[in-house]
């Protein structure tokens, strides 16, 4: 079964699930039009309970097909339609329970609902585990003969072609059932990590320069590391990373156990590496991953140019890692209501055509979005397109800042991707890979940035927006690639039987930090203590996930450049919208190639680097004018 949380995309900064925002209010006080309408999925929890029970009962419908998929094309079609119907309803019951729980993470009843569906998904996965290996036990010509003789199987062509492509890595039906059951154990390291760091790990407390005593949990660190007071930043960093240093042995073991689960999968499925095993599900060449790292290494001077510019703008004699989250430009006094934010996003995405804008406007007016933070609400933001025959949903924690508008644009990109894919494809083909998902979101951010810059004349505001754009490149293009390189390296170490401990991971991470940020060249000084940062990153429990943030940004930059430069011509726009509407009918690298970017080359990366340097040129021009 595909990952249960398909098309539920969470922004990186929102990775920690915690009660959201110091501006949180009681949910009952929020106007209804700024809350999502989950009744579009089920009218009540009672209706959800009945739907869940129906799915559980219907899982047994798969059993009669076991051992008979090779009987005829008609039998194979019936089996696949049964599987598709079950998955569609399973996603629906999961989405409702998950979003209901996210409204108030304190509600144990709603949390139990979500957990019950996760358990149901495991049961379903075991029951359906025979399908793919049984198809592979057939001769490939037999499967293709079934497809030629039974027109209904054309719906499942991409699915069947992918199964046949992965034949060398698929096990027998009994072995696949064991692996499916083992999957419940494989997630344990990540679960242990999440519970320990969120609930049980002791957190330091410090006193700030103003006398305020603060607790440095994940939310406290994220807030106070950006203090404009350098002494406070120093105290925050030292205390926070010292706490991780004290537990790096335990956290090292949890991450090592997670890596070992990947190695188990690599070995039983006969892949050369854990990286290859992870990327093969979407037929992404490992060269795309390694080329990204090589491109970043070649362009570290661009990152270090930014760091030197940051040093100039902050007016410090020496830039340190502690300074990287402090504001380099004073936040301008601009704020937005949700209605203003929606109007701005609709104007910004106008290059994508009137139909795109009309459909997004309908979503804005039809309560697809849960806007405001409230007590107990999950932090961060995401878009979910898992309810195939309803519509996408967005969770936000909107506080009226420019970056909140940018988040709305980002999640609206995801939502429109889901909307167009679900509208134009059958459920079997409507899902799409993360490799293309983040393209849709970051392209909308790009359009918002350029629209805002085109309509802003005030230098202070322009400097602020340019600074936000530039910091996005640091955190998405370079920081995520650093994460990706670390993730690849620890897997390689474990695959070679080299020690993988908290100490060895901290040493590796420190080396990468210092290389990327120019420590030895005096560009940015990094204390040895900050080598423990790996233990803070939950995305390392996602299995070679983070590199896609970087590749998606390079792809979306290249696509946005074409769409904006060709206006009012529509060729680039139409090719892009076709990609959004294609679901999984082609592999993600091929979808992007058809849309106009070849991710097997460095060309998209080069366009992103060019944009980053042009952004710095604009900032320097403003600074020189003010000097």
C-alpha cells in the first residue's frame, strides 16, 4: 500500500508537532469561514465510525483473489478494483481522523481515532501484500496479454508497468507478508525519537538579558535562536545543544536502528544501497541525488557570498553559526488579514491562467483552509489531498505576516496539485511523488515573490522581502542538501560495517557544517558543540526525503522563469499544468522533463544559483545606495 499520508505535505519548519503559537485563541472564537469544513468528508464522528467499520469488514474481500490473479484479465481487473476501492476509503477515514486530531492535539478520543486507522492500515497492508508478488510470479508476457485483452486494465497500466520494472526486488507472497508485518516494527525508532524529544527529554532553562526565564524545548529554541540580542542567542545555542550532547548516545542508537531497518530492506530486496532502494520506488536515478550534492559543493562560494553579505548587514566583526537565524533586515510593519492574503495569492498566481485562479478562489471560499492558530492545534502547515472525491484541505497557523502569506501560497500549490490530479485521474493514478509535490508549492512561492517585488517600491520593504527570499535559498537549497549528504553518508557507513554512534555522527555532521559554511576560511565560525544538530532533525526518520526540498526548488525556479518570461504565451504554463494534472501516469523525472526541466542535468540547479546571485545583487545595490 502507498504511504498512508500521501499528499499530506508539511513545511520543514513545522516538523515538530506541538501546540501552536503564542497567539493561539479558543477555537470557538474563530469565525467559521476561517475554519475548514470536515463535514464535507463525513457529517459526524458516528458516520466516520461506520465508514471505518465498513473498510475493516471489506478487507476480507481481497482473500478470494489470492492464488487466482493469473486466471484471467477479468480476475486481475476485479482484484485491482477491489484494492483501489479499499485504499480510497482507507485514505478517507484516515484523513478525517487525522485532521480532527490536528484541530486539538489534546483530544485523546480523536488521537485514538487516528491510531485506530493506522492499525487498520497495517492490517490492510498485510492482507494486500500478496498482490504485487503474485502478479510478478506471472510471466511478463502473460500480464501484458491480459492488458491487451481486457480494456479495463488500461487504468492500471502505470501501476502494472512499475511492478514489472521492480520484479528483481519483489519477494514471494509469503515473504512480502512478513516484510509488511515487519514494517510496523521498522517505524519504532522514529516513534521512540519523537516521544523522547517531545515529552521525556529534559529541557534546559535559561534567563535572557531582560530577566525573562525561558524553557528551551523545540518551540523555545526556534523562537529564541532568532533573538536580536547576541548574548541571548549565544546562551540559547550553548544550552540547547549541550542538552543534545548529553543524550547523543541514546539518540545515536535510535537513528542507527532506523538506518538498520533500511539496510534490512536493501538486503532482502537485493539493492546495492539503501539510497537505491529508497529512490527506486519512483524510478529516480541515484545520480539525481549525488548530482545535487556535487552541484552544491561546486557552488559553495555562492552560499559563502551570502554569509559574507549577512555579516555586512548585521554589522558584526565575525559571523558565527549562532548568528544565522537572527534577522538581517528589520521586519517591516506590514500585516495581512486572511482575506488580504488570499487576494494577494490569487493575483500572484495569475500567470498560471484564469482556470487555475478560479478553482483556487473556489477553494478559498469553500472552507478548504483552517487558518488561525488555536489552543492545542497542531503547529505549522500542510495540505492534504488524500480525500480523492471531496477536495484538498489546508492547515495553517496564520498570524498575518508576509511569511504567513508565503505559506498560504506554498500550501495552495499543493492543494491545486491535488485538486487537478484528482480531477483528471482515476484514484489509481491520482497520487503523485514528493519529488514533484514540492515543485507545485515552491513555484507558487516564487510567483508570489516576484509579484510582490514588482509591486513594491519602498526600499525597506524590498530589502526585507529580498532577505526572506535569500534566506529561503540558504535553508532549502544548501541546508537541505547538507542534510541529504549526511543521511547518505551515515547509511554508507553502516552498510560498510563502520561504527555509527552518536559520537561518529556528530563528528561527521560537524565536518559537513564547517565545509559548507566556510569555517576554515573564516567565513562562518562553528563551535564543535553544534555537530550535535543532526539529533534535532526529525526528517532523518523519513528515509531519504529531504533532498527533494532542494531538487524541487531548483525545478520550480526553472519552471517559474519560463512561465513568467513567456507571458502572455501559454506553452510553458500549459506544460506545467499538464504535469499537475498527470498524477502518477509517468515517473516524476519524466513528468518534469515533459514540463520543461531535466533533473538529470545541472541546468535547473544553475538557474536557481543564478537567481540567488541576482537577489544578492539587488540587496547590495540597495545597501550601496544607502551607504
